[in-house]
């Protein structure tokens, strides 16, 4: 027996709702784990972490026809599992909101800090700070929403067109907070996005910055 067209439509909606609920639960678990996980820092080669992420996302990258270019990055004292989650979320975000013609290019590189950015870490020498940007040439976003983009459940694009729970970038912000750093975003509609984070490179610097933040 063939199900009536109306019944097939209901079943399809139920399946989509169930999939969204499953994704939401999984992302909430990730957010909870990042929020409550013991902060175990380790001197780590960030390029090794990104290499692992790219290997895990290789199928998605291939299917989207995207290119990912990674510059040589320094070592840093990080929580490896959380830093892996950070790069996973940022690269997946770039793939999701990539160019519609499939010519998405994602670049990951380190940059020099501006004087203003250095001033945000008054108790840490700028040589002990690391600034990394994940940039894409995708659909971008209205820059007026840049400060709200990391709020949990906040979505800038239609959920019917783009899957997701609205938690991925909130996880990124929590990861960077756990590293006593800052993260911010810039976007241009139709011309890509830039997600930049700055973290102390050593655990000692991280502790020092956390002490100042906690006492302000």
C-alpha cells in the first residue's frame, strides 16, 4: 500500500524534527562537556590538531568541493580535545555557509596582534599571545550581528536552509574562555566570514589572565 501524499509529508516532517532533536541533544552534551571538563593543558602542535580535524572532515570537504589551506602555526599550551572541537566547529561552519557554486576556500593562519588587541591582555606580554584566524569566502553575514553570533541557540540564517542547532559557535566561545582568551567574528554578506581568536600560548600566562578576569 502506498502512503497518501499527506501522510508522506507528515512522516517527512517527523523525521526532520527527530533529526534536529538528536542533533540538539548531541550538541548540548558537547557544550556541557566543554563547560565542565577538567582543564588539562598540554603543549601541543596546533597543526597536528588541525590535521586530525581535516582527516575527520575529509568526506564533507570532498563533497562540498572546498579547499582548506593551513599555514604553519606554533605550539601552544592548550586543552587538546577542546581545541580540536573548536577547529572542527569553525571549519564545519565555513563548509555549511560556503559558496553556492562549490568553490569554497577556507584559510587558517596566524596574525600579528593590533595595539588594541594587545591592550586587552594587560598582564601578558604580547609575545606570549597567539592570534589565529579561520577565514572563508562563503555567504558571510551582516556585521551588525557579529557580537550575537556566539550566543547559544542564536541563528543568523534560516534553519530550513541550513541544518544546525545554533550551539556550535557558542561551544567555540566557551573553549576560548577556558583558554583565558577572546574570540570575535567579522562578516560581509556574500563575501565570507572571519573568525579570530587570541589565546595565551603558555599555561602560566593563561593562569595570570584568568586571575585578572576573575578579579574584575
